[in-house]
C-alpha cells in the first residue's frame, strides 16, 4: 500500500531538482528558489510553511500553558481528594485479588450512584469495579468475536484470550449481585441492585459490538445467561407491554443488530432482555416527518439514544460552551429522547481543555441529559466540576 507514496516522492524529486542542479547545496527547497539565484534579497521573506509552523508552535505553547495551569489549579484548589483506592494492589499476587472472584465486601457501601456512563478502557485490569466505585450507573464493554469467544478490549491490540466478556463483566456482576442478595434463592421480585445506597438503581451494561453484529450478538445473548437465570436482567414483556427494571440493563451498540434485539432472546417467556442504543439525532428527523404516531425506536426496544457530540452538535472551542444554535439542537434532541422514554447520551464529548469539558458537562446536565458519558469517572463523580474554574 505504501507503493504509490514512494512513486510520488520520486516524481516530485525529479521535477523539483532537475532545473536547479548547478547549486543544489545552496537551497534545499526545490524549484522556486530559481528566482532567488539571480536577485537574492538581503533578507529572505519567511515562507508560508514557516509562518504556518510558527503559528502552530504558538498555539501549542498556549495550550500547554493553559493545561499545566489548569492541572496545577485543579490539584491544589480543585476537587476533593480521593481518599481510598481499593484498586491499588488489585490483581497482584498476594493481594487476594488475583482472580476477579474476590472484591472488598464493603466496597460499594458509601457509593452514591450518579447518572454517568463510564467509558473506561484505560483501567484495563478492573473494568467494572472502577466505574462502580466512582458511582457510575453505566459501564461499557467493547466486545470482539474471536475464536468462538467474546474478547473485551478497546482495540485489537489489547485483546487477550482470558479477558472475555464473561470473565470481566458477567461473572463479576453475578458475584456482586449475589453478595447484595444473600438470601434470595428464589426470585421474589425485589432484588437489590449493585448500589447499597440505592438498591433500586439499575446498572446499564452497554455492549459495544466491534465485530460483525449478526454473528456476534447471539454470543452476547448466550453469555448473559447467568444473569438472566437469576432474573437480574431488565426486560420488556410483550404480554403486559411494560418495561421491568432489574439490577442490570443490557444495551447493545456499535454493530449491535436492531432486528435481533427486536426479536428478543427467544426464550419461552417472550421477553426482550437487551435493548438498542437508538440514534439520538435521528429521533427528531422521525418526528419531523409529521408521522409522530409511529416511532421505530421507543422504550419497548431501546434504552439509550446516543450520538457522537462532535458529529451532531459540532466543536466547542472555549469556555463559553455550546453556542445558541448548538444549545437549541441539544435541547430538542434531549426532548425527543424524553418523549419516547429513552435515556439521552452524547459520546465523544470534548475531553480537553478541562474547563471546556466541564462547561459542556454542566450544560448537558442543565438541559436534562439522561446519562453523562465520561472518560474520567473520578472527575465526574467525586469533584465539584460545576464550580466556576480558576480561569
Ligand atoms: C491472563 O493470562 C495472562 C498470561 O497467561 C496472565 O498473566 C494474566 O494474569 C491472566 N489474566 C487473568 C484476568 O486471568
Ligand atoms: C425459538 O424457540 C423455539 C422454541 O424453543 C424454537 O423452536 C425456535 O427454533 C427458536 N427460534 C430461533 C430463531 O432460535
Ligand atoms: C405512520 O407510519 C406508519 C409506519 O410506517 C404507517 O403505518 C402509518 O400509516 C403512518 N401514518 C401516517 C398518518 O402517515
Ligand atoms: C415501538 O417500536 C416498535 C418497533 O419499531 C413498533 O412496532 C411500535 O409500534 C412502537 N411503539 C410505539 C408506541 O411507537
Ligand atoms: C455555532 O457553532 C457551530 C460549530 O462550531 C457553527 O457551525 C455555528 O455557525 C455556530 N453558530 C452560531 C450562531 O454562532
């Protein structure tokens, strides 16, 4: 694939250097220098690319200064310090956490659930627990079908044969819920969720399908079996037309196939126990068609309604936050989701600089966003990011 580049380079060299061979050591920048050889000015005018580079360097420097300043301010005057970190030695031999079967028994005791969705790939050793500890009510698993198993990882390079959907997500959740529901041998309709402080709160498990949807989805359905058998998956029941919240709500995104989600898991109960991540920016279009009585995506088949913030709303550059046009869009998209009983969510929020990120979070929360998508779960849940910044 690199072949054409090489060819192009060769061609360019030939064209550039052919007419200026006689004093090539004088000027390395090709054909345009011909004008200078006859009447060389005292001082050269800076080339466009030099100006461009200078501009870039200035911009980079400004950003570095702002970022360093923010980080220092944040560190010394900013958010509450995180007092305990149960994950410091997680997984190390001798710590008792070599296998994910173990977790601290009081680990979620004081955690207050917050509607934030954790996109937590960088915490690769303990995906679920970090988010739960921060209080996030949504976690995400990026799954890939490989050699007859579902591997979890942000990209193909991070995949390992023993890091599966089952071992990193399903089994730990079963363990936590067993701990939260010690005496429940038969389903009694009152299962506690994962959060002690709010047992009714469901945890959204967002499964982002990275490989072929039609092929991969049945494996997800299959690997959820331990949770399903315990009655711990939220479901929609066709018999009563109701959504029944349970400790875990599974939502499919990425390549997740809408048709398979619609057809349910085909168990004998006629239940749909996984939901779709509807396109947030398409809901309005559907309403705009004037046929608002028919909605493809509604609470019977979808749970989240999400879209890429950059794509749907656009860039937010400085601390002013989204402009008036963008605000209008955010408002109507969130409302469209609400009208259908769906939980709105934007991913791809500007992560940096921190004051822009915080401003966008603030605006979304003010506008009633259903779920805040975050990369930094601790910043989102343990710090007061709604305060005006130091800048
Ligand atoms: C997965 O396998 C690697 C290498 O065999 C091992 O070092 C690691 O501890 C294993 N991880 C888990 C979660 O079992
Ligand atoms: C659905 O379940 C029924 C009854 O168990 C079975 O006969 C049928 O083949 C299943 N359909 C699919 C698509 O798995
Ligand atoms: C609305 O859309 C549904 C499904 O496409 C269709 O059955 C129905 O006739 C439409 N209603 C109107 C008023 O266009
Ligand atoms: C919900 O969506 C399903 C599938 O797209 C559709 O058949 C049904 O009519 C919708 N219900 C409402 C109330 O819009
Ligand atoms: C708002 O921002 C978007 C994206 O940056 C831009 O395209 C649009 O023109 C802006 N609108 C107003 C009214 O400033």
